């Protein structure tokens, strides 16, 4: 907590220069994992490596981890001061050094009041009373959400809103669409949300083709109200509204009528009120957020307005409480039991010492189908860096390629590579005990599935079986004992020792979804701190966008602009123009 702009953090500690890093390197040199042996000799292994964080039970026992590995990993976290950097972050220090900004997404979910809050309630950062501003904005979002949900807010013809279309990209899209899909059972009857992000016109065309303009509300989510893709789609949506209302005979062909229609069918999540007003949106219907909220950390801000409308203020409050529960776990739990820290350390172990390059996230919950895509931005935009926060080159590999699909779909696609391929791919398996839509197979098949089978139990049997198979595999002797022909035995051997983490929650509630997001936010934080990088900027996304604006005239047929391109780009554009004609 501070009353003035703090100075940026000192140069990062080089992790490779620590004794703990050297110990881990020595262990990795002749490391030979043996999960079968470890479980056989350690009767308490599962208990010792299973932890609780809020509602999440996290089993780390099937990871390539021993106490001799855990000790230097924990020392590494001490050596680079993960806990101290986390305190600096939540207190408002400018740990985003390349943009000279605080990083305060944790403040978005701090409850109002309460003596146990850290930092104290009412702390000021860069002249902002953070708590007051966050809760004022939240109250405004909630009030608007209630108006839409109750039918008090109507379209220009007086009909209540039935469909909310969120227009954004990156963090203004990936978070809201993932959370909306995850919490569909909590969405109010008669309401639907859709999400437009891609500048490919097929996206907005398909999302609006069957909508009634009189009952559609657009949310344009862009902090600066200048994001090329978002504003292009917003203008297309405005065109669509005017054309459809005009075609229905309910909109006069006057500037005043068109402006009035936009005011009833568009709101904004932005702080650029002048641009919002120029577009036709009433600035009173603009919900702001702050420079200290990065896009990929913003779903719990006003960026989540579509979600707040869908599940209501009470549901959204529970969502925020889930985030805060994990924030508090991260802040108060000793490193040896701190789940985000432990998972982050394991990722460093795999990435920097065992040669892993990718990380699978496999939710055994269809409602979490977009969670891996959400994590791709969170993890790779945050930690895909090759310089440290002081501008010096990194001294280690950084970042992981995150990917995944829901189980059991992935079992029939890429699990082959995880089980028997040559690459080490750590995997996080996520499941819930109580399904959102319980069903029974009343007839079964009379063989493997008996009549009355609870389908969720059958589903979760796969969850448990996959982590077991990956950990323990199947030996050649076990394959032979099944009567397999010798020539085929090698193809049916599973090496095992494929690391997995199992995350189990009671149900996919708003709180649990918040907990899962915060868990991975702090895993990313832990890794970034160890690697000494700024996990909160994203300059790597800028160059391509700048070049696209420079190339656009050439793509539109400007001969001089075309001639200025490199030979490959020039020939590709020329071919495009030929095909387009």
C-alpha cells in the first residue's frame, strides 16, 4: 500500500546462479523417475502430496517429484523471493516495469471492507482509491445487469433484451466466453450471450444472422475504444442494427433515430468516454477499468459485464469470492503447502530441467471446453518472453505451450502422443464430483454399461483411469500375460512415468470457476518470478498489428504500397488480388 507512485523493482535474481538451481541440475543429470516404485515404497505418498486450496483438491502425487526434488524447488522459490514479489504486486508496486504500471487484478475481487484484508482497505495506488473505485464500478455493472435481467432496460421498441452480444478480442473475449460457457446452468432463462472477436466477417455474420434487432444488446469491450478488430466489428454491428430495424419498419431514416437506437442497443466497457460518445453510446452506459488491469486478467472486472448479466450480481459476487479465496491461499499459505507455488515450481522443473516444451490441460467437464483456450492467452502471453524485467536476456528457457481439449474427446485424438510418444508432456486433469446435468443411461448395452448407469460416474472413471495409466503404464510382462503375440508386445507397452496433476472440485459453481482462474494466474506469476520476466506486458502482439496497418493499402490494391513489400509478401498479396478479382 502506498500513497505515491512506487519505483520499479530491482533487477531480478538470476535463478541459474543459485545453489538450489545447481542442486536441481545435478538431480536432473541422472534422473530416472519411478512412480511405480515410489508409490510402492511410500504408503503416504498420495496423502503427502495432496493439498487443499479453497474448494479445490489438488493431487500432485503422480508428478515426477520426490522430497529430494521438492526441497531445492522450495528453496528456489525462497531464493528468488516469490513471496516478496507477490506482496509487492498486491501492494501496488509497479512490477510491470516496461509500462510503468501496478498489477492489481487481485484488487478486482477484494471484498468490500473487512479487517483481515491485506493490503488494508482503502489503499491508494497512483492517486486511485483502489477499493472505492473497484466497488463503485462493480455497483454500476450490477445495477445495469439487474435492469437488463428484470426487463427494465429495453430496446428502442420497448421489447426486453433476449440476447447480449459481447464484442471484444483477446482478454475482452476469451475470459467472458469461457466463463459464460462454464456457467451456462446458472444463466437466467430467456437470456443468451454470444461473443464476437474475429475480424473475419464470417464471425459477426454468423453470430447475428438469426437475431432479432429489437431484443439484442451489444457490449463493445475495448479499454481505449480503438482496438482495430473490436471497433470494426462494432461498426458492422451498428450497421446491422440500423439495417434490420429499418427493414422491420421500426426505425426512421434520420440521424436522430439512428443515434437513439444505438443508445438503447449498445453499451461499452471502456475508459475513452469521448470515443464512446462519438460512436453513439451514452457515456453513462460505459463501464471503466484501469491501467493496472491487464486484458488477460480482466474477466473479473467490467469486462465480465456480459457474464454479470447472464448469471446475475449474486452469481458474479460468488465468482469474485472464488478468486479471492485463492488469492488469500496464495498470500497466507507457507510455500510447502501453497498450491499455485507448488504447481508453478513443478512446471519450472519440467521446463528447465526435464526438457518439457508443452503442457496439456484436460478438463473432464464439457462446460470447461474453452478453459484451455483461455489459459493459452494467460500463460503464453504472460510468460512468452526472452528478456528479463531489467531488459537483460533471460538465462533459462521460459514459457510453456499450453493446449488441451475436454476429456473424453482428447482420449480419441491426442492422448496417444501423451501415453506412448517420445515427448514429456505434463498434464493437468480437472474434474467435478457433481455434474451440472446428471443423466443415467437407462438401457445400457447389457455388456460394459449396465442399465441405469450414472453417466457422470462412467465419465469420471475415465478421468481416474487416464492418470493411473499415464503414471504406471504397462510392462512387457503384463502385456504378455494377456496372451499378446510377442511381435505385438512392444507396441502395447506403456512406459508410464508420464506426470499428471489431478484437480477435483465439488461442482462447477461460479466460485469454483473463479478459483480455477486464480489458481492458474498465480502459477503463471510463480513461473515468471523465477524466470525474472515481466509477466504483465505483451509487446510481442504489437508488431504484427502495426505491420497489418502498413500493409492494408497494398491489400486494397495500392501499387506503390505493394511495391514497398518484401518479395514474399508482395507475391502473396499479388496472388490474393488475382484470386479476389
